[in-house]
């Protein structure tokens, strides 16, 4: 941002100015991947990898910064993963390539990705990332240097994604069908182009041992989070995509009779009808339908983020989703979106980046945006109830994981944090009882430990006893009791029996 | 959701002609049960009668009549879903909820039935724990029943609930279901109340700031929970075998749709379905009355009505009820009953609105006319 625009901002939006200054001052400087101590992670000493980093800067505006922040060698791994998928995307996107040419190219891309010196220069001249494919040899060279555990994941995801992309491209080319028909189609498409990215990244986290190994198998949530990001972009880019005759909104949503009926019109037949004058209301209802659909992924994303433990991985995942929530709240009930490209303000983005550091704050940001969305909703909207429920779900999630009746406080001297319970809340009674019981158990344990190292917990020992041994002891005890009882009877009978 | 019922099980639904009761009866019939009987104050309208169900009428405080019906139907499972609506005189609640439940429990254990009734499901209400305070995602165990319920309705429901839980054991196992605010076709309260407010143009007024989430539940889902609870009570052969706390018998379950909504969103949605103009429902244009002011006004309105007679909807109860957070954690029912809300709130609201247009509105008008005649 130039000095002049910063000065203008100071006058027009002083609070945003403050946020941006804070961001510049306090946010950690970008990691220097060229530094000597980083070379083993970043591969900066190799010409091919240096070119890959440059290509990353060229092809990705929003991601290159966060990718470089990933801890240790994850930055390089994800950089290469990104470049491979970007290359695949550039072939899929290119409208100048005929289907006959595109199909074999897409379906073999996972092989090309690791073929030394493979390159492709037949992209249309307007394809913005065509240079990446021209120089693709550097990427394949670096991929082949990569640890096998990472390369396998990247290639596997590429294979799945190329198949999906080729299927969709083929369907569009052969049937002349320009629209995604059903919500299921839409979900599947988003799975191929974004859900798989989430799955791949998650497997990479696990492979790097920065996250738990089981996380790499927990792909449902990763997929859902990827889809949430993709769907948000698809909503925001409505005008741009429609002008380029690329349609990702499913007809099942925008073509709903219900939205037309609410305005006394027939259902939309074409996607471009939404930006024509006179259709404002119906377009907004269609947009609401799309937003409700994305909000369904919000708690999955929160669930996913709660499973992460590495700070750099957390930031990498959390920043895009909080941005997505902000974008959704910006687009919702905003007719400008049908007319031009809209995006969240720089200061808002900076503030999101600074706050996306832990699941609690992210959840609260989600909740704040959900409340903003809710505040814009009107009962006239056919999706009103679903919006209300979706926002309620986010509130419910926050309350479940970060209950409002618990207040964390830290003493002035900076000692351990303590919990305070809101006395008027119903949950406090049980929480206090549980706390008291824990305290008593703790004291009991301490007392026993002080008692000359007596066994800490007898009960647990007994439970761990093998069943056969247990039966043996029980049997012996039974025999003793039975035997002495019989003995007593015998004695009684012997001495008093005759009486 | 429910297990395959053993064919010889016989069901009696008390209050089966009422709102929730009719959903329980329908659910039993729909899953193929053949021995279903209803006991209620009066028979339902001809069009509301469900095929293959035998209807009995009588008073829940009449022990002899109850025993006769239990004998005649051979009931093994009793659903007690009798409950007068909220807002009637105190004596009715004492008589029906307390005396009625006591009589019914006695009837079920009557020696002449020789232990034929061995499962008892009681429909309580989330209101039994309500103390006019916010309830935020709380569980059954976190919510104690207050010494004195908020009003006679809630108090007597709580007393009855306690009697039912104490009756668990000795040849008959019992369970309590506490549903949240119910909606669905044939609803006798919520839609009528909202329709009345709409007729009086009160829908443009919002009390409080609409930040309180509230749980609702589709009556059919509550019926599902009743059946699931009955199915999961111990079978006759191991009635008393289990001495440790049983996961279902002697337990209380909160049942909601698990999707809380903001209070006024829900009302506005229903008003919209009832035909209010969208402009009138715009939250930004609503006249907002702060909670404290509304409480003050309600106090005056109520004393006025007490002195001069008449009826007001602006009661302290209604003000507090509509501005308080009230949503629950239903994990216990999900785990122990396998409960899963089958019908979403959207679907339930749409069905209710359809019913209202087809029948409810006419019944509402007829009811208003008869009230006017009484006055």
C-alpha cells in the first residue's frame, strides 16, 4: 500500500488505519527462505528450487505468503504441491484446448508431474499461468528430489483430481451442458478441485509428524473445509465467472421455483439473468440459498481446526477459513456482488490474519460473522429459517467447546490461569462438584503417597488382575468360607446333636 | 430408529386424542403395531381418528374406569401424555397432573391386572426446571428441579414427574420425556398464540433484542423419542434383574430438535407463513421494546385484568419466556435412546403452516367465537 493511500485511509477510516499500522508493526516478519540456516528446508541453494519459489510468487497472490510460513520443510513440500495443482488447473481452465487434446493430457498429468524435463507450451496465449507449464521441468525435478512419503501423497491426490477434472471437462465438451445441475454435482465438483486439496494437505501434515498420524485418515472434515473455501470463492466470483461463461453455481439452487415465486417471477433459466435489472430480489434469494449451503460446512471447519496442534499449520488453515467467513458475510444480501468484483477490506483481512491463531478466537470470529449474516437476513427470504438455524449451529458449537459460563483469569503476577464459573448458570453446579471431586481425589492420592509409598490405587490394580487369577482367588475364598462353615456345622452336630 | 416391536405388545396412549398423543398413536400405527388404544377425555374429531385404533373416553382421576380400560385393552405399555395446556386455572393442573398421574400409577399396579403393565412412559416438559433464567446448552443433570416450580403448571408437572420416577421398579419400569416447545400440525397453542398476536398487529413489535437462542421440536420427533424410550425399557423377563442404574429406566430425557433458533426469527417465520406482509416483519423496522419496559407494562396489564377481569397476552411469563435463552444439550437422548431428530424444523414449520391454512385457522376462529360468547 502506497504512502498516499495510507494517508487517505487515515482520514477516511482511522480505525482501519490503526489496524494496518498494528499489522505492519507487530505481525512477525515473513520468514526468510533464503537465509543460510533455512537452506536445508527451503532448498534455496538449488537453482531449480529457487525458480519454483519464484513461480509460486508468480502464480499465487494470496497463498505464497502463508505457504512460506509453514514450519521446516513443509513450506517446500506444500509449495511443490501447489505448483503441481496449479499446473493441472491451467490445463483444465484453458478453453482453447480441444477436448481430444485435453483428455489425455489431464489423465496422465500425475505421470508428467514426475517426468524429468516435461514441459507444455501449447496453452492459449491468454492463460495467465502458462509460463509455469513452459518451465515445468523445474517442478518435476524438485518433486523427484522430495522424500518419497511426501511425493506419494502429492501424486495420489493429483491422480484423483485430474480424473475428476477430466470427467467434468469431458461432460461439458460432449453434452454442451454448461451448468452443474444438482447440489450433489456441485459438491462432487468442489470435492475434486478443493476437497482433495484439504485431504492432501492433511495427509502431508501427518506425514511430516507435525500433526498426529491419525489426522491423515480423518479426511471427512478436511474435505468439508476445502469445499467451504471453494464454495465461498465460487459465490464471490459470480460476475467474473458468468462473464467468462463459466458456471459453477448449481441450477438446483439458483433455478429454484421457490425464489421466483417469492418475487412473482418464473424460476431463472440462465445464470446471467441474476444480474439483469428487475431481478434483484430473486437474485438475492438465490444468493442466500448458496450462502446457507456453505454455512453447512462452517462447524466442520471449526472441528478440523480444533484437531491441529502445530501453530504454523493452524495459521495456514485458519486464515483462509476466517477470510471465507468474512467474504460470506460481505456477499450475503449484497447486490453489488452481481455487478462487480467485491472483496473484504485490507484492514479487515489484516485483523483476521492477526487473530487467526487459536481455535477459540477463530470460533468467536465465526460467531461474529454469523451474527452479522443473521443481522442482514430478512424473514421475506425463503432461506430465512435455514440461515437462522445455520447461524444457531455456530453459536451452539462455540458454547459447546468454549462455554460462556467459564471465565479464564490470570493473576496480576502472571501465575497459573484459574477458572471462574458464572454462579447464575445451570452448568456451574455440576462443574463445581466435578472440580471438588477432582480436588478430593488429588488430596487422597497425595495422602497415600506420603503414607510411605503405599500403593497409589488398589482398585486399579484389582481391575487389572487377569480373570483366571481372580477366579482362583474367589474360588479359594469360597472354599475357605464353605469349609469353615461346614466345620462349624460338624462341631455343632458333634457336641449338641445328641441333645 | 425403533427396534422391531414384539407383536404381542399392547399399547395404551393416555391423551392420545391430544396434540402429542396423536403423534405417538400415529407413530405406533405407522411402524406396524396392531394393538393400540387411546384413553382421553373425549374422542377426537372423526377426521382425526386413526384407523385400527380403539378409542376410550374417561376421566384420568377415575380409578375404576382406568382399571377397566387397562383390563379391556390388555395394555403392557402405557404412555401418559395427558396434560392441560399452559395458562389455565391452578386447580386444573393440581387435579390432572398430580391427582391424575397418581391415580393412573395406582391403576397400572392394580392387583386385578396381575402386573400386566410393565412399561410406563411419562410426557413431562422442559419447563419443570425452568426458573426464568437463561439455559445455555445444559444437560438433564445440570438442571435441578426447583423446590417450587415457576408456576402451577410447571410445579405440578414436576411433582408428577417425581412420582413417576419413584414408581420405577417392582414389576413396572418408568421413564420421563421432557420435550421442548413443540410445533407441528394440530398444535393447539403456539400457532394460535402467534395467530392471535398477528390479528392484533402485535407482530411489528419485538420485546428484547432478539439475541436469545431457543430450542423447538417437531411433535413427531418427540413421538419417536417416546417409542424409542418404551422399546429400550427392560423387557418383562429382566425387569428387575438390573440393579445398577439402567440407561433408560428411571431416567429423564430432554428432547428437542437440536437446532436452536433466535426467538423472534421463529415467530416471524410463522407469521410470514400465516400471511403477514414481509415489510411488517423486517427486523430493522420492528418497534423494539426493551425487556425491562415490557416487564413493567406486563405487571400493570396483569393487575388490571385481575381487578377488572379480562384476558391479556402481555403477561410477565410471556415477556420473560420470549426473552430468555433456552436451549439444551440432548446428547443423553442421542446416546441412550438412539434419538435423532427425523424431521427438521424447516419441514415442521412448512407442514404446520399448511395445516393452519387448511384447518387450523377455521378452528381458531371457531374457538375465538365461542370465547366471545362466553364473555
